C-alpha cells in the first residue's frame, strides 16, 4: 500500500481538481457574508480545527495537502497541521487537523473540504465495517492457516469525477478497487452476452482484442452458465445475485473442474448479508453500496479552536 500511498499523495491533480471545482461552484470570491464580516478587518488571520462528530475512518491527508498548496497559489496561504493519517480511526470530539491563515481563505475552503472529506471518510468507514465482519467470520470458517479471507472490493458505481477519491477511500478502509475503468479488466456481463449471442462467443471475441495480461471474468446467473464460461476459457466468474446456498453449489461444481478460476460474488452485499458469503472458495466480495449509498461522516470546522 505504501507505493499506492506515495502515488496518491505526491500527485495532487485529482484532489486539486475537486477542490477547485468546489470553490468555483461556491463563487467564493463573491461571498457577501464573509466580505461583510471582514469589512473592518480584511486581513484577519484565524485558527480553525476540523472536528469529528462521529466515529469512523479518516480520509483527508491528500485534501489537506491540497488546501495548503492551492491556498498558497491564490495568495491566501493556509498552514495545515495533520493529527491523523488516512485509515486511522476518528474519535468524536477530537480534532483531525487545524488550519491557520486568512479568515477569508479558511471560510472559502471550509465547505468544499468538509464535503469531500466527509464523503471519502464515509466510504472508508463503510468499507472498514465490511472488512471487519469478513475477518471475524473468516476466523470461524477458514480451513487453512495459509488461506486468505475474501477481499472486499468496490464496483464502478461511482459518480463521474469522483473515481480516484472513492478508490483511495476504499483502500484506506482496508478494501480493494475493482476495475478502475473499462480498460482495466475484462468483465463480460449479461448485456455483452446478449449482444454477442452467447457466453462462448463473448469470451472468444474478448480474447481476440484484449491485452494478454488481463484476465477474463464472466458474470453468470446459473450453474449451466458457469459451466459454459469455464469451458470457454473464463479465468474468473462473477456469481451475480446468488444466495449463499447457490454459491456453495457453484464452488462444489468448480471443485470437480480441472481448471482454477477465481470466484467473485455480488448483489445485495451489505453489513447484514456479507457474513453469509465468507467461505472457502470465494475470492472477492464486491459491494456497490460502499460508494453509491454511503453515509458521510459528520465533520465540522470551528474557528478559534486549536
């Protein structure tokens, strides 16, 4: 994770893009409220703290670095102190960082920063909860000391422009990304199969065009489709909306096939259902809800708090 962390924290392009867009949307330079409040002291400097109001997992290091860099570029430099690293636990009532700088800049950056950090921390927190359930369940079910529990992964159910933020948040919560984009993997789904005419034709077509380093995964809805996918050369299968009993049936089937394919399960995965899918043979548990239905973490900024 260290190399990924270096990449994300040294390359501020996407953090900067989101914060700049937030400032533009707010039309911060025409903030009549702040201009009025500072009419008698336009150069006033303040110190403010970002405080967690609920438990969760923190994500915001990259955003904080960008606040410092972007405010400096604007001629309204804010100095930032970090108290938590990405992936660490939030404690209600405790500050996660402090800002010192021109009041106008602090008030301008406040809402765009909090919106993004709250959202990213919400994703990390939701991911962490699923990962913890999987780990605890795995302790009770694993059959080999050398085997690993299933990975919790995100899906591509992410709003445009927020992909990199969401992927980093999932990683900070202990999860993994799925395909980061359509070029990042071959995942043949029901509409591809319908377009090609069959699973076999879809796999054959993918093999003709895809780079050799990409594995071919196929979404299946029955053991018959699973059999067809494996025979046609699939290297992974997505068991879509299989209940735990049907997943076990698919694992038993694959146990009698002289080919190794990875197994992903998906569909309705949440904190109440995920433990049922933690079993030997399942490699990946993907959950769209950790990005498309996440609840943001409650953060607030208070001026005058150090």
